[in-house]
């Protein structure tokens, strides 16, 4: 792992734990046990670091998704596998991270939006088509509309103020995931889902 990559990974861990806006470059230097000079050697400023962190996060998430695809899972199992990847990332995320991104880091937020509109959109569409072919999803679902609804829920998920305070981003995502699967599943899919949930417990 190259030095810049190491710094990005470590900085992202700090942001996930404490939030983004509240952490200064001085704080990062202290947490990462490096000098500020070292940080500025690789990043123009904190905004640049956040943008590069977002790009790295998406790259790693795509690699994890592709690993799930390589397993040749059915549409429901593929959803579960990818949701596990996302849930692992969300387990320890500070509640303010998404708010900080949206309000104070528009360039990084634009990267997130582009990622949703390309990578996530393509995966949702392909997964829905696969589920229909396998008989696990209803044949009458409107793929463009369901895909748009899924992406809209991802936007809602960012606004944690819409949800009761006691629920973490991981809790919110899990319910969105379950809601999506139940909404598109055929009777065959519902039966399969029930059996899978029993085994997962």
C-alpha cells in the first residue's frame, strides 16, 4: 500500500469515528502520527483529502461488489452479500458524516452522487432483471421506477434527521434494504427470503 493510500485509509477511519467537519488537519496529523507537512505533501487541503477519500471508498466498494458478482449468486443472495459489505462500513460511522459531506464538502458529495447515478444505478437495474429472470422478483415491476425509488431512499438515508435519533445509519440502511426486497419479491422470492432469514439468525 502506497503512502498516500495509507494516509487516506487512516484519515477516513478518523472521519468515520469523529465526523468530518470537527476534525482539523492538526487533529489528523496527531491521530495519524505524521507531521502536517507530510499531509500537505500529498493533499492540497482537507477538502482534497475528503475528495480523494470518497474516491478511494468507492473504488474499494466496487471491488467488494465485483467479488460478490463473481460468486454467481441469485438476485436475493446478491442483495444480501452487498448489503453486508455496506453494513460493515456503516457500523461505526459517526452520525454527522453524511450531513458534513452534503453541507461542507460539495465536491466530495458530487462524487457520491455520480457514483449512485452510475455504479449503484447499474447494479440495481441488473439485479432487478436477474431477479425477474430467476422468478424471485415480480414480473410486473417497473425497473426504471424501482431503480429511481431505490436511489431516492439512499438520499433519504443520508438525512439522519428524518429518523429517530436512537437509530444508527446501519439500522436505517438495513430497513431500507428489507423494504426494497419485500417490495419487489414474487411469492417464490418471499418464500426464499423467509428461509434465508431463518438461516441467517
